[in-house]
């Protein structure tokens, strides 16, 4: 899933905060890759794991008043499997927006979310869509975007859930809560994007 960047657990509501994004690439381009990702169904306990994920998009340098979108990302997922075997994961309606909710100057970590995500997942007779927002955090020091449910979404931002389920035999049902976990290394620019 090409997902949005930006993203210490954040409070349920973010206060307005002035932030500056600096991308060493003058055109604002960004590329990212993750060695693996996991889409988990919190309600049924089933997982879809992918061996890798990559993303490309734009995070231009500029000033914002957070919470705010700072760029976008289109993602893909490769070699995915689930309880019924091989899984196809197809992101829809890309690119996804990268939102910053808040920045912690002491740690250099920004929290926020990617979304709204919309992806179609299918395997054998089972298919469903994952729709909503995926929270995470970005670390200036490492240049890593970590998509994780450990970061709280602000009030009014819908979390990921399953919709349009068909033939899943209880493994996935409409309305099931979903979480996405992945650690994306920003591979371009080579010098990390900074948020401050």
C-alpha cells in the first residue's frame, strides 16, 4: 500500500501547531520501502502478511499548521499470504494523504496518519475492502515512517475497518476492526526529510 508519511502515542485530539517540512529533494519527491507488513483483523484474530511494500509520492518542503496533510504516497504490497493461502492486495484511489497531527521537538518524532486508505484484499473465495485511516509516526533521526496502531487517531478520523466482505466464512466480517503495521525506510531522498 503506498501510504502517506507522517505520522509516543498521540492524544485523542491534536492542538494546532506550526510545523516546517524540509525535503532535500527540490521537487518534493519521496520513495519508501518496507521489508514486510501485516494487516490484522482485531475481531477475528486473522492476519494478512506481505513480504514487502513500497511507496512513491511527494512531500514538498513547506510550512503547515498541524494537524494537516503534508504530502501523498502511492503504495504497493508484494507476496502476501493469509489463512487461506496467497492473497492479492490492491490499493485503490491512490495516492493516500500523509497527515501530521503533532510534532515532539524533544524526540524529533511526528505523529499522524495515512488516509483515507482504500484497498481490496482477495484470496480464493474470500474478498473484502480495508477502508479508513492508518496511524503512525515519523522519526527525523532515522528517516523511518512506522505505521502502527500504537499511535492514537484523533477524534473524528475513522480507523481501518472491513467492508464489502464476501465468502470469508467468519474470518472477516463487515465492520471488523483492522490494523496495519509496517516500518518504511525513506530511501529517497538519501538525507532524511525533517519535520520541525
